[in-house]
């Protein structure tokens, strides 16, 4: 049986996740250190540190390798309208990405949102590109920046310290105005929203931004 997550932020929308950082190859910069966006990762704080929250993510890291996992996921999404991949962790293996693609293809009634940093690696280009051709899928390529820096892509995301850093044509995520919840917004799932900017939040991220400013 597959293990899905339900976070309050997503208004009850389900997600499938892995443990943060240990599956996030793209979190490491060319200097061998965590990139700024990942230094302040929300999925390494709060409830995410508890054993009962980590357990299904550890389970998922092995479970996806089953032959029947793809079919089980398709069944699990039968009544869903929206789905988020990776509210923590990332698509660390091409083989996993290929299986996710099959699930996306088999569930055209579901709007899939997949944030990822695996776009940094050439071996993922083909499968991510095939995902992007699907009308029900948004692969949102994540920037490493915490000051509004952008990456190339059809649909992308970045982090800003405040609205003054908001890139041109970007849509600001206003979850911070609603106790961290989406509050009905579905911008991240929309191909018409090219850039989503998330406002930095949390003490860990605030420290990262202070250090960036000091540097």
C-alpha cells in the first residue's frame, strides 16, 4: 500500500514525499555546500523532524522500486483532482522519474505539480521534458536563490526575502497571509503561471538571508 501525505498547507491535497536533503542531489552547490534555498529548508524543521513523519518518507524510498508501485499509485489517485510530488525530498533517480511519468500519463484527470532541482542534471532532461508536454503536469524548476534569482524553464520558482525582490512577471505565493496555507490558490499547478515566488519564512531561512545580506 502506498503512503501518501496530507499537509495542512495544501488544503487537503495529497502528496508523495521522500526525506529532505538525503534525496536532494540538487541541494548541493558546486562548492560542495548546501545552496541558499536549501540551507533554510522547511522540511528539516518543525514536524518534519519527528520519527512518525520521517517513517513514511523512508518507506517511500524503497517502496517505489516495486513493480506494482506504479499501478498502486494510479489507483490511489483515482479520486484526486490535484496532486503534489515531493513536499519534501526530490526525484533523485531517473528510474523513479520514469515511473512518475507513467503515473502522470495514466491520470489525466489529475493536475500534477512537481517542484524539482533535478533539472540541473543532464540525465533528467529527457524525462522532465516529456513530463512538461503533458497538459495536466507542471514541472516547476526550482531556483537556488533566496533573493529572487531565476532559472531557465517553462515553469519555475524562486524565493524572495520581500516583495521588492519579486521578479518581473512572477506570481507571489501569498500563503504567508493565510497561516502558511494555500487557501484555495492553485497557481503552482498552472502552466499559465510561469514563475512562482515564495516569500522566505521561518527562523532558519531568516538566518540564511541575514548571512546573505552580510556577505
